[in-house]
C-alpha cells in the first residue's frame, strides 16, 4: 500500500510491514491501524493524528514529527533512535522495549505515557511534560529535566545519577521511591525531599 495523500482518514486498516521509507504524511488521521514491523524510516509527519494505533517493532529511525499526535498508541520494541518530536502529543502511549535515544523533543507532551525501563540517558528533556508518566526503572542518568512537568510521575527505581531536576514541577512525586545520589535539585525540591524523609522543615 502506498502512503496516503494529505488529509486522508484511515480506520482499522492493517498496515503491517508496509515500506514507507522517507514518506511525507500531512494531516492524515489513523485510527486503530496496525503498523507491526513496518519500515517507517525517515518518515516525516505534519499535524497527523494516530489514535490507538499499534506500531510494534516498527522501524522509525530518523523520523521527524511536527504537531503530530500519537494518542494511546503502542510502540513496543519500536526503533525510534534519532527521531525528532516538535510540538507533539504522545499522551497515553506505551514504549515497552523501544529504542528512543538519541532523540530530540521540544514543546511535546509525554503525559500518561509508559516509559518503563526505557533508556533516555543523556537526553535533553527540559520543559517537556511528563505528568503522571510511568518512568519506573527508566535510565535518566545525565538527563536535563529542568523545567519539566513531572507532576505525579512514577520514578520508582529510575536511574537518576547526574540528572538535573532544577525548576521541574515535582508535585506528587514519591521522593522516597528512588536514589538521589548526584541529582541536582533546587531549594523547593530539597525541602520536599527532606519532608518526605520525615524532617520537620521550618522557615
């Protein structure tokens, strides 16, 4: 099957193993479509919407996404290294076993995503939204998370040595759930940590 034209709508279509290498997709809507083991290498998307799509094992290295939404999609074992996300929504999507680094993400929303065990070490995630994201056992070492929204994110078991969290919104984060050695915190976060460990902090 050839890549769809701009503005097309596809629903419940099986696109497993399609070869769309280098295709450009503009304002295409995909709903409950399957891209199992598809070759989407260097695909460019602009203002597309993927809803409840399955991209298990998809090859997506070097892809570029601008203003595109991936809502409650599954990227299990997908190869997403060197992908760029600009102004994208990935809310509710799952990345079990996916390869994500290196990546570039700007002004994107990763809220409610499942990034359990994913290697994001050394990534610039500053200013991104990870509200209520599942980052259990994720490798976030040396990440820049300054100004990120981590409201109620699950960081249980995450590797954080060298991570910069200054200015990040960390309301509802369980500070007792992970090791803080080498983590950079601001003053407000330091107070949250102290209180989480039972300290009586006074002005």
